[in-house]
C-alpha cells in the first residue's frame, strides 16, 4: 500500500512499508517535510523546490537518506558539504530505484518564465509507473502510460491556468492533485479549485491540505 501526502507547495511524500520518498522539499514546504525520509527526488534548483541547508541537515541526521537530482542541485549540495557518495546525478531517460520505488526521469527543461530569463534543467519523475511529478514543467508521460496520480502545478510566474487544464486533459490521469500553489491566498486557491475542477472531468481533481494523504492500491 502506497500513501501520498501533501507537504506544502510542490512537495509530496510517498510512504510504503518502511520507505519514505520525498519529492521537492523546498523552502516553502512543511518544516518536517524530510522527517523519516529515506530518499529524496529534486526536480530542479529553484529554492521553492530544494532547500540545501535543510537537506544537508537531513543527510547528517539519517545515514539511510540518499538524494537524486539534476547536476546543478548536486553541485549545490556538495558545495554545502554533503557527501557525494549519497548524491546521484540524474538526466533525462534515467531509470533507477529510490527508497524502494522505481523511478523514471523525464523531460529536460524548466517551463519558460520569460524569454529574458535563461531556462534551467528540470526533470519530471514518474514514480512506480503511476505517479507523475513534473516539477516546473508540463512534461507528459511516455506514450501508453496510465498515470494514476498527476501532480499538476496550478500557480506560478510561468503558468497559465488554461495550460494546467490542458496538461491534465493530455495526461488523463485517474486523479489530478494540485501542487505549486504556495503563492496563492485562500481566495485564489478556491478560484483555482473551482475552475480546474469544472474543466478536467472525467479526471478527478483535488487539492490536498497540508499533511492530508491519499492511498493508492498497489495492485
């Protein structure tokens, strides 16, 4: 049985047996986002997706913890004093196991914020073949993939809500779970939920409250 939990903004946690995989524990994530983590995936180097001091502290506290990330993130962590042996550089197309979960790295670039701002590497992660976290992108899964849970970004300087809706329609997951909403107040969140919820059926849509979880049937 796999449990997926929201840990604030773009951070999600997957629990199975005694393994805990955390994706994008950034500066806007819950303070305890890395508690008990045995593996961490980072999509890209923006601070709302990775907090090097907090991740370094977690590595010091837990000898089981390992991190998979693009080269730029690994460089940041090494510069902060992390042990390179517990860090893994990931590129598009890599397949590996993190905290007991099979993972496939997809995509290559962060979405365009503005033509004057250089793009940076961004990896989407397909976990267990059924959970897709795209980071700051609308990276699709491989053709023929049945995504059960799509973590869909719903608010960002690079994002139009119409593009988020079209992303859900393209992927056609069983359930779209809203992420990347840390810049919205309660009124903005309610508006996003109403618009996306109206436009993505038959896909289910929900936004998990901080700490709220859902359970996947691993069968």
